[in-house]
C-alpha cells in the first residue's frame, strides 16, 4: 500500500507559471464510490490504474499500477461519467514540488495546486499564487468533477 | 484488451474430480457495476486486478493486471460486499480444460464449471458431470454472489 497525504489549494493568478511545460492527462473512473475509487489515467504513452480509499483527514490509502497506454484508452471508454482533461505542471517552491492542474473541457477555468507530504504534520510554505485551501471540499475531487463539472457549479 | 468468452454450467455429481488438486482463491470487488466490474483476486502468492465490461451474449471485455499479493490482501479489505472463498480445479475433458469452482463460506454447496472459448461459435463437448447451463443467469456471477450469497437463495 501507499498512502497519499495531500493538501489542495485554488490557484490565484499566473505567478506559478514561469514557462513550465505541462503534461496533458486524461482520466476517468471505473468506480466513483468514495470508499474505493478506481481511476484510469493516461498521460502520453504512460498510463496507470489507481485505487484510493476514503480520505481520513489529509490521508488516503493509494494503490497504483502501471498499465499499457493502449489499454488505458479502452478502459477510459468503459469509465462512468465524463473523462477529465487537464494539463499538469510541476512547479518548485521553497524546496517542495507542487502539482498545478489546469483543467479543460467541462472544467475549463478551474486551476488547483496540490502538494504531497510525507506526514500530516509537515508545515509546507505556501507560495503567493495559492489562495483558499480546498483539501476538505469534495467538489474539487476529480472523482466528483466527472459527475459535476466546474462549468455547472 | 482481452475478451472473455465463457459458458457456465452447474456441476452434478463428483465425476469431474479424479484426485485433481485445486487452488484456493479469495476474491472481492472494488466495483460491482455490471458495466465495469473491478475484481481483486488472491491465489496463494499470486494476485490480479481484473476489469470486465458488461457481457454481450457470452462475450465480455476483460483487462487483467498482476499485482503484489500483499497489496491484494489490503485491497480485499477495501472491497464492497463479502469476499468470495473458493477452490478452483482445472479439469481436462475431450481436449478442453474446464475450471470447476467449489465455493465455501456463504456460498457453500455451490459448484459451477466454466469453459473459456476462442469464439462464441465453438461447439464444446459437454462432460457428463455438467447439468444446467447458467451462462445467462446473473445470480451466478461472482460479483452477484458477494451481495446475495448462495446460502440466502
């Protein structure tokens, strides 16, 4: 098992983007059950199947397996709800690497920044380009966005 | 993608068991949605994650990935519904290999035989120890047995 310990923030402004090149990701869900989400993610010629348990505080169980990209395309067609289309940028700040997701399609306009931590107690310095924390807001879960995309909020 | 083309029968009598040694399997489901079941199966020190689409006739899309056995144990604890416990025997008959599943626990008393085929048109000779065909009966799906075990029928 892995554990995912993550905080999530809305992004304000464009200060994070110093010419970083992003990676396009498409992802969908075979299970939207919050106790056991099953995600298919395709990024270029790489793909993964990821199972996550229910979040407890900032922590979720996470199991991730590499799968062939051509099978990920077929699995995306099996998914329930919409497929999410986003560009992920990796942005360094104060010794930490943030992941900034710029959503497209039905979630156009949504930009969130995530930081993974080794423990819940770590104090991460916040860049000036992050705004409100949304770690506890289920609307921002990607597994929620496939049913209720940002444009319908 | 793989395709699974399979027929399923009830087993009558013990004529199939000529001292064959079986392999114990425990399995559960991360998704019971018939359009996209996600199964975790553990057999000794081997384990798999298997996604199947909705059956169309005898055919289902199937994607299978090997996963570490110790992670399968943790994933089984994440599964919805009961975990199925069965012994699978491989039994040769007329040039075909049948899989005979002898269920235990809440499905004690249920024995089914399955045969995988390369195409729906293959005429498979039926052994004398198979009875009614249940290929089209969803009650016999393992993904159904975790919610409605045989002992409650």
